[in-house]
């Protein structure tokens, strides 16, 4: 009996996990109705604002509309397979046929659906064509023009120009590299250029970090989907210097570097670390961090002059965003410099 109960429990667990990504049709229908009602309220409040010059009612309506929109986005975020997307799309289309207001709502929600599909590399060209054919013609019959229903946060995204920016995104991937493949498709689709990338190996899962440049609105969307941050000449670096060998023992010291106010636009860039630090790290630290560097060197006298010897020098460099650590590096390199002498102070 216990064995049967256990088998049944396992079966229920498996079946529930298989359908976990699908949207509850009743809840989704209610969310669509709530969104339509809130849009109608926005339209009504805008008319009242013109009459009474009272913005409080409009602000409340806008807030409610944004809450309903986020609720739908949260539901769509659980979709994973092409079948899940098709089911959600069919329900949206069915909803759009009930009223003109529903047609406008359906168009907005389908945009969310298509955005989510793009980030998962799901091909929705056919759905996009069908959507444009069925719904676009009905926009004129909507309760208000789209620009009149824009939320405050939407208006902030409208720009005359398309500014470029640099950013870093990090995520853990499985052995199949599914997320890596999808991210590369997204970057290619939107014309983003990868500046540097690095995979930080970990037992729990490889930590993949990409440093890239692209359009600001694309970066904003990616940062909403992955961990990361915008880069503004504020990259930091960890430089580990190891000296010594098998017989004499090894010593090491890790230097942490970051941009200063006086030279932020130079020191915080990846190119600066690659040229200035990697070109001659011992000379750089001898000039700027002598006391720390001296702790791993050995004193010697050469031709009557005191020197510090760094035997069998090995250097590792990690570069990462200002609010991250070596585990989130976007660049890593190893150098072997052999024996190095510097003047002692």
C-alpha cells in the first residue's frame, strides 16, 4: 500500500512539473479582463482630467494599469516551450474577438509574448504575421490611441536618438549551454558587439559573463532578464602575483585595482588593464604598491646595489564590474614572467 502511495505521489509530482509552465486559463482570462478595465479607466480619467484638471484620479488609474500589466508579464515569464506560447497566444486571440477594447489589449499582450519568445529564441514569425493581419486593423476602433494610454515608464523609453551603452551580464548555465546559445542569438539579432567574455568554472554550474556594447533599450531589456550592470569606465581588476618555487616555497599577493576620480575615464577600462598592467605588472606595482609587493620578494645585493628578487613570477589577472567580484570576471589572463629584479627602497 505504501509503495502504491509513493508511486502515485511521484507520478503527481512529475505531472505537475511538466505542466508548471502553462498559464492557468481562468487566471489569465481574469488578468486580461482586469487589464482591459484599467485601460478603460485610464481613458475615462484622461477625459475627466481635461474637465476638472484633477490628476489624482488619472495617477490612480495609471498605477492600477501598470499593476495589471506586470501581473500579465509575470504569467508570461513562466512560459518555456513553443506549445506553451501557442496556448497563450490562442487564448489572447480568443479574448480579442469579444470587444474592440479587447483587441487593443490583445495587441499589447501579444507584444509582451513576442518579447518573451525572442529572449528564448522561439521562432514566432508566423504568429507575428497573423497578429499583424488580425489585430492591427482594429487599433483605430480602440477606446483611445496608443500614445494616449502610455504609462509613465513607457514614455521614458521613447527617445529621439538611440544611444549606445556598455554592459555586463552574468548567469549560470548547464552543460547544454542553452542560455549561452540564446544570449548569443539575442546579441546578434540586435546588433550588439561582444567586447569580452569569460566562463568561470564552478562545481554548481559554470558562471558565464559577457561584456558587450549595444543599444540602450536592448541593454535595459537584457538587464531585466539577466544579472548584470551598465559599465561606465568603472571596471575593477584583481591581480594575483605569485613568486617562488618548489624548494623555497611560494608566496603570493593579490592587488585590487579600481578607477580613481582623477583618472576614472582611463583606469576603469578593459584596454587600460590589458596594456598597462599586463605589459609590466611588477614595474607598475613597484611604483604604486611597493610595500605590498615587497612582502613576497627576497632581498639581494647585486653589484653593490640592493635589489628585490621575485623568482619564477606568475601573474593572474581578473577584470570585473565595479559591484562584482572575481567570480563574475569578464576577462582573465595568465602570465609567466620568470625571474624579475627591481631596485629596493
